């Protein structure tokens, strides 16, 4: 006979059964709720009882017309509750069978959730990503563009940061956001910090920088100043990025470690 949907399973199917510990009573509790007595078959001493005459049932309450004794053997079969142990065939469940918003990120977004609805790696991540700090103070000569040196790696997901530059790994081209923070001794003039982009051959074709003209006298008491810069750049595989600084003061300045840091990550969901 023709049918719609998956072929009905003909094996490994059974109805739920409940065995009772009997006593001199007419009242018993069912493991599964029922609407009425016709939804279960009751046997006492291996003789099937007539529904609504020998017993009634509603919810999880089973009531007998006559009390049993402790020596009676009694069990029931839930006719309206089939226990199906056959798994759906492969590829038989489609998105149409799933309720809207039923599948959540669960553990991915909440560390207190012990089970995840999505397998690890299903959702895209903001990687490659890196965060590096200066491991020692760096002297910055005046009127010279200097590449900032970062000797401490806190994050480097793809081993893409090396020799004071971040290089885009193969297959990871796209939009990246970078942030640079510098702390150094104060009273500088004509300062410029840059997040410089180079192609794989070393040619600079895009740069980002924050230009500061005049004296920067932040926190004059300690003669320490801090400034930062961010940039979003579209990069190709093999392109690399360096952090640079320039100042026009008349003397060498010093950046302070570890307060001077550089980081970045790939943006997802944008193009």
C-alpha cells in the first residue's frame, strides 16, 4: 500500500508495560498518565480485565472495582503509549521538522550550560586573532618611523604573528580590525602612530595612523602619556601588518612595557 513520508518501522517496537506490587487495595498509581481506562490493558493473575467495568483510570490513577490481595499478580500494558526504539532513517529529518528558534548556541555563549546544541566549530569565529605586548621598554628616535617591537604573545590563534608583524594565513583573507595602544614618556611633538599594511612583496599600499600636532603633555606630573589607534583593513592572504610610531621631538623617547600592546582579529559577518 502506498504511503507518504518514511516507511513505517515494523520491528523493535513495543508498548510500555508496568508491573504492580499488589496489596489489599483498589488504588494504584500508573507510571504514565492516561485519558481513560481504554488506554491500557490490565491483567490480574494473567486474566485480562474489562475496562470501565473491572477498573477505571484517569491521569496516573488506577482504581479497581474489587480490591486485590498481596498474592495477586497484576500488570498493565499502556495501549496508547508506544515505546519506539527505531531511530529515524539517515537524512530523514529536515529543517521543516524543527521548531523555529529551537536550536540554540547554548554552551557556546553561556559557560554555565553543560550541554551544547551545536557542535564545536559549527559557528564561525573571529580568527585569526592575536594580542601582543612589549616585553621591554623601547627607545624611539626622533624624526624616524620606527617599527614597534612586541616580544610577549598573549594570543596567537594561527601562529600568524612573528618578527613584529602579523601575516594573514593562507585562505584567511578578509576584513580585519586592529588596535594599538602606546604608553611613553611625555612632552612629544608631531607624533604619528600607524598600523601599516604591506602586500606579500613588502610594498606598502594602505596605511592607517593617528596624527598629532603640537605638544602632547598628558599627565605632566609624571611626564607619561598614552594614546591609541584603531584601523579596519581589508587584507589578502600573505599581506602583513606592522605597528609604527613617529615623533618630531628633539630627543629620543621611550615606550613603556607592558602598557604598549598591539592586537587584531578577523571580522565575521561583514564584507
